[in-house]
């Protein structure tokens, strides 16, 4: 479990305009603070594919260089994606933390860029509402990869 201490902000999961549920902070979070761990069981990508083959919603977080994923369990899995995020994820010694990109005020929804990759479908549309919304939750590299893949296939009717 993530360590909590006096400096950890109080977080609240409630309904969000972006997606079903989101994670909000009740306290100010200073820029640069690692305030939450993306915790959960470490499993291989193939185990994850097997476990979630029939489920539309998963909370998997790819980390490390070997394609392992974290099967999210806890508050961090409720953070929504935004193309204009106020948080980022940071890997440290095999653990993944959520870190504030800027000073965050009490009441703000906590958001980071998912940078999704390695997906068989192309339905990760983004509705974050940011002026600079890219329209997708995939990473820039994944968008390019899918475009190349699509170019090799005949166009859909
Ligand atoms: Zn967006």
C-alpha cells in the first residue's frame, strides 16, 4: 500500500465531467510533489490480456522495459486522462508515482496523459475538453504506428 503521511493531500473519488468517475484533491498540492502511487499487482502483458480479454474497462498501467503491467488497485486508477494534464507519472525503482506538474488547487480534478499504446482497437477517443485536445488517449508514437498500419490496409468503407 502507498505510504501516507501528514503531507499527503486528501483525495476524493467522485463523478467527473470527463469520464464516469475522477479523482479530486481536497488540498493544495505543490508542483513537483509525488503524492500518490499507482499501486497494484504486477503481471505480465500476456497474463493481463488473458485476464481482461472480455472486459471493456481495465486499469492496466504499462511500466518498465519488459512489457509488464500494473493491474491497478487503489485511488490512482481513478485519475482520468487529459491532453492538458496537471499531473504526470514517474517511474522509480519499479514503482509508479503520480506527480504534480504544477501547483494544484483544492477541488481540482487530477489528470495525466495516458499515452496509451499497444492496443488492437482504435477507440481511445478523448473527450477531455482541453483546447489543445488531441482527440485520442494514445501516445504520439502509437498514433503514428496506427496510421502506418492503417495505410497498409484497404480503407474502411
Ligand atoms: Zn483530450
